[in-house]
C-alpha cells in the first residue's frame, strides 16, 4: 500500500523518503491545547503512558514473541513480559541512551528479552537480520523520551543547545534542524511549520527565520526560540504551551522523517503479524493520529479488526499524575483469524 502526504510533495527530500499520508489539516490553528509529545515545560523522569491499556489490548500469552518498537526506558516492555510468563520480547529504539536504559531495566528477564538499536522504519530488515520472521504482538509508543531533553541535540528549548534534533547517528531526511533553517526557502519552511506543527503563525515565523539567517546562520535552540517569540503576537507568548512548541515539533518531524518512518514501520510490523496477531499504537498529536487512523483503515480492508471503535484516552487519574499522558490516544488492531 502507498500513502501520500500533500505536504511531502513541497518539502525537499521528504516526499521520497517513505509513506505519505493522504490528508491535509482542515483547521489553520490545529489542535490548540495539545502538547505534542508531552510538551517541554519540565524534565521529569520519563514514564510510559497507558501501560495497563496496552497490556489489555495486546493480551500477551505464554510462548508469544512480543515487540516494543519504541523501547524508551522499557516501561511497556517490562509490563508485557510480566503479563505473560514464558513470553519473549524484542525491544527496539534508535537512541543509544534509550537502548542502554531498556537493557538495564529488562536485565532481570535475562534471555526472555532482546534489545536492538535501530529505527522502526527499518524494522523488517533489522528483524530479518536477527532471524525473526513473525511477531505475535507489537506496541508503538510515539511519545518521546524526556531524557532526550537533556541529550544536547536541540530537542529542548529549555537549554541553549546545537540545533541537531537527530534521533540516531544521522538524520533520516538528510538534514539537521540547523541545515533546514539555514537553507530551505521561506515557502517550504512555512509549509513545514504548518503541515508538521499545525502552527497558525507559520508564515510569520518562516519570514522571521529567513530574515534572521541573512544576518547570522542559526546554530542553537535559543536562537530559534528568540526568533519565534518575536515573530508571534504578544498574546500568543503567554498561552498554555510555549510559543515555540509547534515549531520545534515540526522541525523534529522533518529532520527525522517521522511520518515516513511511522508508515514504513507500522506496515512492516503488520506484515509480520500472523492471523490473530495484534498491534497497539499510542500517538500524541493529531498529525500522527490521523496517519495511524488512515493506515489502520487500510489494514481493515485487508482483514484487520479494530480493537476499539474509537481511540482510547488515558484515565483522568493518570493524566493528573503524569501530564505528559493527557494528549495520548491509543489505537489497536488485530489481524483477524481466518
């Protein structure tokens, strides 16, 4: 199956890098009030979200091979292993620090757990190399690890860091955040900020970026924050989320080709599931959720069965204890038995 993203045809390189979603935002403002990937107002220890709901959706059984496509710090992996004695699990993450944290957390499970460093866009090749031909259950948690706020790669606007925003060793798009800001045209930058961040002031910000780089190229996250704050209206600077949140989200998605990687990863895992196999996906902003919904609709046409009519959201208690969970949506699908 092939999916296309309207935006991808207007952004250098991204259109050729993978799945493109067939949708366009119908609201200029986007989902105001949401914090993509948990926002950035603090640096608490990372907590996996909707763990109980994921376990319920996947219903892991003894002897099954489970797959955590986004290990983070191993929260979902640990819960799945504990829920099914005798099961085995493969955890995957593109971030070296996350791989190390997961390995430490899953050490008590010994040979039941394996950890691989890599991007889930390449899951087919990675699992083939590991000798894996099928998976029974899989989870994708698309929230990003709060530890990355301290990674020194420009993900956070709380500290002055080099504008990289690369998850692994190299950007899947071929560009770092600084390279995008310093070389892409004003129109393409506006398309990125609006299409990937649903930023209502995308054109203003893009114009300000181009003006600023003509005097001095962008190098650090604080430089970008200052430009965004000056570009948006005063009232926008005092909202519930930081005015640079959506711009940073858009750049991160572009740098890492997140939508292409997501489409490729979900499709590859779906093809590895046997009849009765299940997959659960947690999204944190409307762009991701629309893509997952679109992909699942295609899987249903191939014989899949949605595990819930509408996506599940966190219980109020979890949202209070872990504010990062409040924008999460969980969708699940089963490859229907013959």
